[in-house]
């Protein structure tokens, strides 16, 4: 399925030249879609448009992919092709920094690893953000705290949110009780 940036389905693409994707744990991964240059709706391909790959009626890998690159070229046989590059919804986490100063409760934490990750997302993307322009809680829901990971302490003022969350996950693995994260489509 091809959707616009707000998630409205625009087209069902059932013919392509190639489709590959990888979805590593705790990272963004990537999707590459190659379409024939005669694709009927090229105007539907937009930056941050969404691609949902369905198999047997189910959204594969539980994510949508955000389009980040659209290139129109000729292949080795001279055919027009459209190459689309996309990243998983985990990319949303990469787009923000922990926008809080050193020493504040927003940038210094000691908590269960899984709860800490969720708190960072709530404070930088959700209703707990001190700047209302950063609140995406109408579009992003954070799971309930379950206190399943080890207790760790971190300081991370003005660091990239994805780097912080990945570091917390790695610390939980090092502590012997791995906690992982993901942004999934509902």
C-alpha cells in the first residue's frame, strides 16, 4: 500500500521490478522499491509518504516505511525506472534530540531501562514534552511502563533520541536483561 504522509491510502502497488527490505532490531532498516517508469501515479510518491508491505493480509514487520528518496533513472537496458528508498518508522526517533539541559530530570535518569526509554519518548514526542510543538501524542502512542528491564542511570542532554534509546537498550543487554524497542503501525 502507498499512503500519503498522514496515512491516507492512495494506491495499491501490486507490480514492481524489485522490492527488498530489512528490519534490524533497535534500528531503522531500509526498504528499496523499484518501479517501472510507466507507473501510473508517480505524483503519489512523496517524501515521508508511507509504504506498507502486506503478506497474506498482514502488515509485514509491523511497520510502515517512510519514503526518503525518489530517483527516476534509466536501467542498463535503457528502460525508465523509479527507485524509491524508505526507512522504517523507527526513523521518527532519529529525527529528534533530547531537547533539555544537563542536570534536568528530562536529561538525567535512573530507572528501569524499558520505562526510561518510554519516558524519553513521552518527554520528546508526547504529552510530557515541555514544548507543546513537540507533542505528537495525537499520532504516537507509547506503551505502558512495565518495569521489565534492569535499573540503569544515564545522562543524555541534547543527544539524538535514537542514539539514547539504542544506548539504553545496549546497557540493558550488558546488564544481562536485554530490553528492545520498536515503533509499530497500529
